[in-house]
């Protein structure tokens, strides 16, 4: 399986994908973090849904990871697209037959792909986090934010927890994309269905019938990234996310293992 | 008894109500070059995919290098294959594409450059696959198939898109491999190519194996044609009448008589022409080509 991971990493580190992803997540991280600090006095707010976050709040330990947490939700969507396209393209390009001739164990191929994409997602999350923190430090003075609490052990613990939660959420979104890629076997279809579901359909469903929100995958994946919130506990989101991913993953794995490779 | 590289017994694949391959029985002797021919949709690629473990047979069995196709992991490390044209990652270079497969199969990366050299792609190994011409893509596919230094090489239409010199190179590669003991199982629609290099042939039609054996056995089973050309065109009809009256089945093609008869009949025909006062400018025995035999057996028109 290690051979599969190494081979998959070679594909993932191609400049168009790696640099493109780094540029995208770097751009998102820089944009969201900068908005928080540069628009701190804006009447239109400087956070999600027009919320205003002032210097006092940002001067606390949580201020260190505020920008990073904000960008976390978007990292999930990026991961969904990458995992879905990297899986489905093996069918659409016809390369799956080459992979299976060189590594006949389909489960090893699947596991190797998943591990390599996990590594890719980790790099993506760490880069986005590091850039957000650098920008936060760089812009804090200008925004009148005191950073002395950002270097305490509490802040470091918070940084570790946030990174872990964002990584877990990113993996959940990515795995969701991978399942769609395996089932739909077309990168465009898998990405379209995944993004439409997460960004549009879940929001419509949640708005129409509020109680559905806590049972939808996207809401729960995002909640994991935020470390839980008062209306939706972290533990609940772990259980719901696991249920979706285990059932979906099992169905996709059975299809992948048994389906004829006829293209 | 000859050792077999591939052996199929009642191998069947059914999609819905259509049998892509029905009760296929054939063997490919070890160390041979075996051609796999049949019209489009006759089941060639389905058969190759079953042999490579990519699709499961509906019924029947087969062995590859002595192992059942239900355990492809036991024989695939020794098999090189190019199926239905080359499929690679467009954004990776030819070299990177081969490295992906070398890493996956656990082959030394040093083989990649050797193979790029072998298929004449060393200069373009660093270019992205999507910039390759059809012939270059095909050559990269052959290089990928050669990665494991295979005991069995399965090639599906390897000369598609190649120019004449490319075709000659592929023919040379196949012959060299066969000389070193590799079994080559090759499907192609260029039957003259297969006739030149294949000692064995398997012919398919509508999912059924209609011939499996030595190429020579197939061709020698076909009736030869004796082509006789009189010195003067005016003698053509006289000679045709004389031969028809003697019971020969003849046709006139491009100023020559084509007579369906055994090779030994050429002396009789020459004598009959002489007795009628006709001088033959030439008389020769022509064995049917593989292409002619193929069309006759499959019932397809050219």
C-alpha cells in the first residue's frame, strides 16, 4: 500500500494541482484574515454574516485562530473538489485499468489514494493556518489588537485544537467528495453534486425545515471544524459525520471492488 | 506437451442479454507471438480485460502464466499490458506517468529512462502527455507495458496511429521480446502485420472463437489460387472455356485467370494451355492472405 501512496503523491504534487491549490487556499486565508483586521472599524462588520469582531475580542487567545477558523469551512469545499476529481478522473481518463494492472488489490488502491489525499489535505490545512497566523500577527498592530495573549500556552492549545478540528472537517468533506467520485465516476458530476448539495441544497433544506440541519452532512462537517457550537454539539456532529462516511464509504468501496472496469 | 501462457476454458461474459464472449476456448503457447483478431465488437477487448482481472467472467475459467484469473495478483507482476489505447494523466509528463506506474508496481525508476529510449521518446519524456501526438502516446503505452520486463505482454491494437517506421519499430520490439522468451498476445486490425509476426492466431466472431491454432495451419487449410496469364489477351476466353469445360472453377481478374485448385494442378493447366496452342506468359500459385482468410471465415466483406 505504501507503493500506492508514493505513486499517488507523485500525481498530487504536479505543479498545476499543488501550486493551484496552495494559491487558492493561500488566497482565501489571506483574504478572510485580512478582512477581519483591516475592516475592524467597518460598520458593515468584519466577520461572517456581517458580524463585528472588535479589538478586545481579537486580543484574547481565540484571536490567534479567528481568521484560520473562518477559512476552515472553505478548505472543506476545496478538499471535496480535489478528492472527488482525483478519484473520478481515474475512470474518465481510463487510467484505472493501468493502476489495477500494476496493483490488482482494489482495496489497496483505494486506501493508498485516501492516505495520499489525507497528506495533501494536511499540507493544505497547515499552509492555510500558518499563513493566517502570520497575517494576523502582521496586521494586529495596525488594528489595535494586543497580541500578548496569542503566545500563551492557552493560545497554543487552541491553535492545536483548531488545526485538528479543521483537518478533521476537511477530511470529512474530502471523503464525501471521494465517495461521490467513486459512485459517479465523472469529476464534473461528482464536484457539481457535492458542491450543490453542501452549499445550496443543505442551506435551502435547513432554512425550510430547521430541524433537518442537525442531521445533514455538510452542517455537521462544518460544525466539526468549528469545534461544535451551543446549538449543535461536537459529539453529535462526530456521530452523524461518522455514520454518513462509514455507510457511504462502505457502499462506495463495495462498488469499487466489484464493479467491472470496462472503460 | 507445450506449456501455455494463457488458457481459456468456456470463458463467457454476458452483458444483459448479449454475450460479449461465449464459451471461449483457446490456448496461447508460452514463448509464442499470438495474434488475436476479430471484427469490432467481437469480444477481443472484453476477453483481454477478463485475462487482466479488470472484469469478472460470467462463467468459465482461464489461467494466465499458470494462475487462475480469479487471482490476478499472482500473475500480473509478470504481465505487461496496453488495453484499448494508451491512457495516461494529461497534465503529467510521459516520464512522470511511467514513474507513477513504476512506483505502483515496485519496479526500479531507472527502467523508465531505458524504456523511453527504447520507444524513441527520450527527447520528449519531459513533455506533458497532453502535448503528445497519437503515435507518441501509443509508444508511451508500449513503454508502460514493458515496465515489468514481462513474461507475457498483452497489446491491444499497438500500432494504432503509428507511421510505417513506427509500425516497423513495434514489430521489431515484439520480435525481440519473443526471441528472449516473452509471450506476446497482440490484437490488431492490420492483419498483414499479424501474418508477418504471429505463429499462433485466435479468431473471434460475434463473441465466439472460430479458430485457435497455428497461423500456418489456418492458411494451409485454405484453397490456393492458381493465377495464369496468357501471352495474348485474345486467348483469355478460349483458355477460360477450356478450363471450365474440364471442371475448374475460374474467374477472370485483371487480364488473368484465377483458378481455384490445388498447387499440383498448375502443371495440368500449363499442359492444357499448350495443347490448345496458348502460350502462358506466367503461371503462379497464390496462397490466400490472412486478410482474405479472415474475411472468408468471418463472412465480412472488405
